[in-house]
C-alpha cells in the first residue's frame, strides 16, 4: 500500500510539473502552436473569425489560405495574408482595468504588473485569426452588427467601425462567450450588463463543441487549470461575482522553495472621474472601463474615494 501511494504521488507530481504556464505573450504564442493548435492548421474548423486554414511559418506564425474559406481582403493585404494570435478579450480591455495601464500603457503593464503578464499570456484567451480581421476588430466589444454586406468575402464575421463592435461568425460565438466569461471571472474584470446579456445568449444558443472540449483539455494540460465555463463546472449569470482565482502571485522562501499562492494586493482598483467626482468599482459598475484615461483617479478603497469627495456611480449594481 505504501509503495502504491508513493508511486501515485510521484505520478501526480510529475503530471503537475508538466503544466508550465508561459510567462510572456511571446512565449504563449509558441506554446499555443506546439501544445494546443499544432494539428489544427488544416482542420475544417479553421482559425477564429473566418474558418480559414493556414500554413505554419516560423516559431509561431502562419500564412492564411484564403481559398479555403472564401476570404477576400478588405483593405490590408499584408495582414490578410498573415495568421495572427488574437486575444479574445483584448489586451486593451483588460489592461485598462489595471493601474499600470494608466501610468504608462501596455509597456508599463508588461514591465511592472505580474497579473497583466498572466492575462496577456493566458492560453485560454489566445486563438489563431486572420490578421486583417484581428486588426479591424481592434479592442471593440462584442455586439450584434446590422447590415448584410460582406466585408471579407465569404467570411461572415462583421465589424462595425462606427459603433465599435464586432460580431464573430456563428460557429465560434459560444466559444468566444465562454472564453470571455473565463477571463472576467478569473481576473476579476468588470463587464457591462449589456455585454453580459449578449454573451449569455450566445452561450445558450451555441453549446460546447467537440473541438472546444479538446481545446479546453489541451490548454488545461499546459495552464494547470481548466475553463469551468467550458467543462460545465461554472455558469455565468447577471451580476456574476468573479472568483479572481488568477489574482495571485507565487511567493518563495529564502531557500527558493515555493509557498502556496497568496492573494496579490491590487492597488487602484477603484476608478474615479475627476470631472464628475463619481467613482466606479471594478465589479458591478458598467462605467468602470468607460472613464477616459486623462480623467481617471485611482483609489484603494471606497472610503478613500469618499474622503476625497467622490460619490459612487448610480448605475453600480
């Protein structure tokens, strides 16, 4: 029995040791190719936005095959030819909910914020895509886009540049919703009520596919944890309270031995608008990400905001 238990613990430790999360976005793209999408370049599912097949090039890049999906270039031929790695929840969106972004943008976050680096390199948020559509999507939120005029040939993803919204093709709407739920839940992000309602509808209308299950399983093997919104362990409802499981840092002892993950103190989570003197919480306040950078004031607590003469936004739930 003792020998069996020892062997079992050894195997468990060995399997856990294989789960090495990529530390940077650059590393994540390489790992995503090698461990997750290695055999998907010629699959019928194709890349995210248009279902195009591609050929791998270099360590993590690719060249799109437009004939495989009926893709027609809208404007940017160089990016239309290129497979790029899309953040399903854009770095601009999750970055703007971090204090580092207000201090110096993405470069500042990469340099100084371990939580931002974890979000940027999270494989559950990365998917191959046509570079031109990736660029056109920018940091737009998801939405229903009116109009039937094709923008990219047979590709049915639509981008509303004026309304700053993107509607992905039906085949990936559920996948996009569940990846978004994962990011907002794990990293304690704030999502508007309108966005929640849309993604909840997509989640219901487009159930988990066989490939999405495989994608989740492969990614979990690297990340060391799964996406509970794909496995069914968790579901999103209006007013969902994020688990914030990703807001941790790995501490080490003076001998270099890892300690259990501890909560990472996040400063400046509360955002005030210096013009209106209204403050917004990172959860439950739709206006949290809508305050312009130049008008943002950061507080570590509601008491601090109130002491400075700010009042809580009336639309916070």
